[in-house]
C-alpha cells in the first residue's frame, strides 16, 4: 500500500477544484497528493515545484507533455483525468491506484518468482505500447513508477520528466531520470526513443527478479559509467530469464526487442504456462495480502484476504496474523466492560444538526454550542481478525494482537466489545454518517455489539475515548462463536 501523510501546514487545501486529503510523496519535480473529485473519486494530483513553474521553457514543455499524456489510454497505465498546465503552479491529475509500488514490494518481500516477473514484463510492455502510440517516451521507468493492482501493474509518471529536460534548472543538481535504469543513450545525453524504455524495463525486471540493481549501487556517476560500458550483472536473476533480459539490456537501441516481442516472449515462456493472464496466483500470497480487492471479485479466504482494501485513503498495512496454533494457550484478555446506561449522570446532552455543511453542534449542560466538522482518515478498509486473540486497532486501521491497542474493537464470543471509555451506536438503517453517529452516541449509546445485531452489514460506529475520532464500521463476515471475523472500517477526525 502506498503510505500517506497529512498535508503540511503550507500545503494547499485545494488545487484545481480538487480537495487535498493527504501527501502521497514528493520527488524531483514536485509533490504528489491524494485528492478527490467533487463526486468523491480518489485521484493522484502532482503539483510541480515553484521554481519549475517560474521557468517559461518548462511551462511550455509541460503543456506539450500533458497534452500528449492525455492521449494515452492503456489498461496498464494510470489514466490522466485533468490538468492545470496554465495555472500559476502547474499540476496533473491521474487515476489513483491504491496499491504498493514494485519498489515497495521488493523491499518488503524480496525478489519475485519468475512467473510473476514475466507477467509484469508483459503488462508493462503493453503499457509502453500505449505510451509510445501517443508519441511519448516514458524516460523514467523504474520500480517506483509501477504500481501493483490485483489485475496487473499500472505505469505512472509517463513522459512528464521530459518537461524538465533542457531547462536551466537541470544544472542545479536535479537528475532527470534514474541512473540505475537509464539506457546508455540517455546517460550520454543522446536522443531517446521507445527503445530507451525497453532498456529501463529490462533493468526493472532484473531488479525485481534478483533483488539487486543490475548495474550496481553507489554514486550515480559510477552507475552511469557501468550502464554505458559494462554488461549488466544478472547473477542473482533466475537463469531462465537471462536471454530475455539480456536482449532488453543491449547497449545498442536497435538490438533491443519491441514491446510486442516482449509480450509474445513472456507469454511463450514455460513458466507462464497456458494462462498468461493476471488471475489468482499471479502474485505471491504475501504480496497479494497487501492489495485491495477489485470490485466484484470474490472474497479471498482468511489466509489470502488483504488486510487493507482502501478505495480512497490507504494506510500502512501489515499481514493478516495467522490463527493461533492448536493447543496454544489463548492470550489473557484485559477486562472489558459489558454495558453502560444510556444516560451519563450529571450530563444533559442535546444534539442540534446544522442544515448544511456537515457541521454538528452540541449543547452541553451549560447551554454552550460548539461546532465541528469531520475530516476523513482511512476509508473503507477491510480487515480480518483470525480469532479472539487479535483485535482491530481503530486508530491505525490494523489487526493487532489482543491487549495492544488503546482504541480497539475486540471479539469476545458472539459480540464486539470496546474500551471502557469508548462509545458506540448501531444504525437502525443502512446509512450512517459521522454526524448521525454522534447524535446516536448521545441519545442511544451501546457498549456491547452482538454480531447478530450487525447482520446484513448494518453500519455501526465507535467513538474514541477522547471523543476526537469516529470509526464507522460494517460486519462483512463473521458468526457468533469462534473463528475469523471481517469488518470494513472508515475513520473520521473531528475538526475544531
């Protein structure tokens, strides 16, 4: 899963009419934000650096490259959805892919199997076909620019690096492209062609298959020298992949295969077999568990289910814990409260809902009104706890061992239970908003949540002990008694 960070104090709250929710990262050309369309769909929005924005030549090239990128319609690319090439700070918005990059996958799980690598080569080569048909050369294809979804890879950031080439700003220490994946002609400052991207794909595949850079680590100058003058080191790559990758990594562009040849070669390889599609099993199980399920796909088993199914705001993920081995003593659970009266002595609470703006006003015992709105945190993530020795950490959106979280949703036999200081509410229907949650907690709070009452995915909510955060939840799968239980969670933070 891609990690997110709250926007910095000096980050914009809106760009081009899109509200900014989080930072996805920053690079040589600018900052990438997680934003949302007016209708609520997530997008990745890249705002370029201010020094680039002040350069007329950059702005001209950026407008050209954005126009070209908008013509790319590949199934293995992140589609451009909007741009502000003429805005004071130029920006580009693409479809958001809530999955980890290949760089993150290798760093977390090590080299990938040959079959997975071959399917990745085929998918990325198809992306390159779409990119090249639009007259664009990616120029910076690397593992960090390939995101992984359940149905294959997605190539991002295609062609935009060209906008920074040949501007006065590239002499300030900014490297356009990544040395370890540059083709010799690119390293020498010569003209780049589609074959340049094929070389980068070969270097990418070698890294993914072997876990090491094919031209070594160290200073960029040393890596660039080896790219130009020395053969790639494929000693850690499975031998069966050597012939294909050696062709991609040929020093002369004309000796490299075209993307169509790569697709055919990958599909014909014995490791791929008769089903060269991105079907179940194309990824190792540990990697697949990091991915959100695609809409309409069957729910995986407890051992394959992803721990994070973000459709809007991803959170750092961890693997679903394995069930406790037979015969192992259960974890001793801290005491949970079993119930609480609906009224708290000495406090009279009345909730007045504003007619617009999603603002909630509370009249406390002094009659003072205070207004607050809610900022979404993580959204609609799906988590599975194997048994009652694990609980859901509502603060981080993770499955953790029992007795670990301060704000939790835990399983005890046929019910969920909460911390002593937390409150909950179960909706009477199938729609529950943050303000409905607060109103319900003030008028009809509950502290034990029988699973029978949560059937048919009826929403319920839990408020944190400090009353600053809410989680709206649904029981996706689980029955009274022991065994795994799955929930979908969305978190909201109270502003003001």
